[in-house]
C-alpha cells in the first residue's frame, strides 16, 4: 500500500489553540473566585509549574494572582496582587527546600493556605 502512514496512539490527543479557538474556549470555562494552587514536586521549582500556568493564561482559563515563596526557615514571601474582580485565580507555591520531608512540606502548605486566605482578605479591604 502506497501513501502516508500515520501512527496515532488512542490515549493521546493533541489540541492546537489558535487565537480564534482560544476566544471560543474562554467562554466555556466556569468563572469562579476559587483559586487553583500549583505545587511543584520533589526536587522541583517554579519551572515545574510555569508551563501549566502560562497555558491556562494563554487560553483565557485563569489568571495568575500570587506567587508564594516558602524559605527553608518557613518564612513566606508573597508576590502579586489579588484583585476582587479576578476570575479563576492561580496561586503558585515554590518551596526553597525542595528536598524537605513530606511532613515539613505539609506543614508549610497548611501555613501557605492560612496566610493566603488572610492576605487575600486583607487586600480586599
């Protein structure tokens, strides 16, 4: 049989977004004030989640609101501003000690969520 043979895997779907299709999809996302929190894995960093955040912003699905850096001593640094009008906000959490134990990271994550809630509340006044 002559011609092109195209091999496709059934489990993989590739979608190419054009500016027009991105506008169409933008209207299909639920609009919420509930944040999506992005965490990197073991030995990861901001680079681990930057791609996902950029793609969501480009598609019009969400907006990056805050970046929270957690240092080895547990001190947190917030970068960004959470506007009241923001829809589908994204929060990126970056642990400086990306080899810490699960127990330490769980504790830090809990503190990030508590502080983020109070930071957002404070900014909305």
